[in-house]
C-alpha cells in the first residue's frame, strides 16, 4: 500500500509578533520586533481546497465605497457604564473581544458578570470553560448573587466539539475562558502553543462573523506583561482589553489596547467587591476621600484618560541612601521617566536627590503614562526632601524638560474644571497654558516657566534671597 504523503509544513514562528520563517534563524528577524524569545517550531495544518472562512459560498461582489451605507454599527448596551465606555457604547454583533490580564485580576469574574447582564435581557449565553468545572463557576455565581438563569455551561477544550454545540444551541453571546486551553487536532502541538492559539483565534473569528454573534475570549498574560501566544491574535480580533491591577490595590482598570468600533483612549474603573466588579463612576472623588490630611510627599495630578479627567495622588518618599548607588523604585510610573526627573530636579532645580533613595507610588494602583504628571511628581519629591506638606487644596500638571523648563500639555481646561468640581483651590501649571484658560471662581492659578519657580511657589522653606517669580492669576 502506498504511503499517504504528509501535507503538513513546518515553520518557525516568533512568539511575540507571529512572524513566520521557513527555517530556523535563532531570533525573530522582523524589523521592529526586537523579541529575545527564540523562534518556536510548529506544524501548519494541511492546505484545503476552496476558500475557508465566514464568507458565503458565492464569490463576493466588488462594491464601490461611495455606495456603502455609512450607518454606524448597531450596539447592544450593557448595564455597566464603565464597560460600555471601554467598548465604545456596547457590544457589536459579530465582534470578537479579547480580554487579557494577569492571573487573579478578575477576568473570569468580569466575564461571568457580562454573561449575567446578557441573560437578564433574555439572551441565550453559552459559557465555554476550559479551566474550571461548571461546579466551580456555580460557586462563583453564588458569591456574585445570581442563580445563572439563561447561562449555559460547556466544559470543553476540543474546538470541533465546541463548534458543534455552537451550531446546535445558536447562542446570542459566546464566552470562552480561556483561549490558551483550546486545541484542534489539525495542529500537532499542545494547547497554549503558538499554533494552537492562532488557529483557535482564527476559527472563532470566522464563526463570529458568519453567525453575527459576539464572542468574548479571555487570555493570560506572561511575566513581562504581554499576552501569552503570538501577537497575531491581537491583530485578528476586533477589540483588545486589558484588565490591570496592582497587588495592593482594590481598584481594577480596564483599558482598550485596540478597538475597531471606538476609541482606544478610554478606561473603565472598577472596585473589586464581594459581589464582583462594581462600577466606579467618580474615581477622582473616591480616591480623594481616602487622602490623609497634611501628608508629606504627596501631590495631586489631573490625568486625562479618554473623555474623562482623573485626579490621582502621586506619592514620593526620599531617604538618605546607605548604598553606593541609591535605589529608585517606581510603582505606577515609568522607571526611566523617574530617573530623568530625579536627574533634572537635582541638577537644574537644586533638589539634593543624588544621594537619596527615591520611592514613587500612585495611590489606588493606577498607572500614569502621560508627561503631565512630571511636575506634581517632582513637587512630591521636593515635599519629601524638605519634610514639609504641600497645600492639600493644590494640584499641578506640566511636562518637565531636560533644562528644567515646564512645558505645556493638552486639555488644560478639562483638568482645571475637574479639579474645581472636587473643591481644589490652587493650581500650578505651565505659564503657556494660561492663554485662553477660564479660571473657575475661587481658584488661584499659578503659571510657572521653570521647575525652580514651581518649587518656590508651593514648598514652604527657607527660600533663596531672590527666587524666580511665578505668574499668578485669581
């Protein structure tokens, strides 16, 4: 008997970007990747005749762009306003949403609450669990306070069996937890490998588009903070959301890393409670209510996230170092940014930080990525160095340059308005932001050009004989 020729093709895939290479090349040669992970050998599924996918059997017609309707995608809004904010207004039919996060951050809890929201509206929800048994999920639903009517459980990892259930049940919403546990016999590698994750993601995407059914998929994060599996999974789905938290923070922040139906700058804030993830509609007020009066080394920073401004407290602690190289610890801010700010403040503004250990933290477990937090962060370090508290009604924002100049940032009016709503009375900001700024009644605005001006304006200490003057309004 003649042997059947194996049509499988072996390729080497980069686990970071998904780039395929026909032969072993050590590390990924793709430009812009820079991954230090070695290429992974995997076998591709045999090529099949025809056009696989969610398209109809007939060939698609060519359509002129001007003749296509410009109506927006229909959305199914959810009771959670924070989740709607990140999704762009609700769930789009036929979309594939990837929810990524570290183990224990609350991905399964959020997905189960999403299933409850849809089931309460009379929709048929199918929850595919590859990690937990239905009994374990039932215990979680009891803790969350709902029985689970309308939520059907399927404990399965074989994609063939899963799609058979999809076709027989025809659910209105599908939740898969998690994609790293799924496998197909068309791939010879084990579950969670590069080939299995990519194949499972493509099959789910095709089915979602063909059936016009939204699919939510959870994914694990690796130690370096990236999604486990190839980055090509992030490219093929419609929405990528990241659920973040610090170990000591009760708040959870949901960010959109990619969204084909909305903005990627929006964030949702949740509070982890006994009943699951609860919306925090006014996170600034919730954070300020926990602030200690007269605390040293703390400053308020208005940070713009999407369509909202958040008042976050940045904290700094300085202490004389006993080591040849002083320590720098950054929680919630970029470590390299902290090194730059400490060097500029020490060299250009007269703060003695070169021999100090510096520990920086953002209260509530939040992370700040925009440069508007440079000025309040340095003011917090100055408060710690001089051991004097800042005005509790003061907030600041501005980007710090290498020459210690304070540069303008965007949306200054929104930051000032949000702070005034919360009762703050004094603002330190770049002088160039004063043009066109409407100062709220009762607020004192201090415009500064240099870091030395800002420190002299807010830190009570023995000042220089002729300190640089700042421009004040209000």
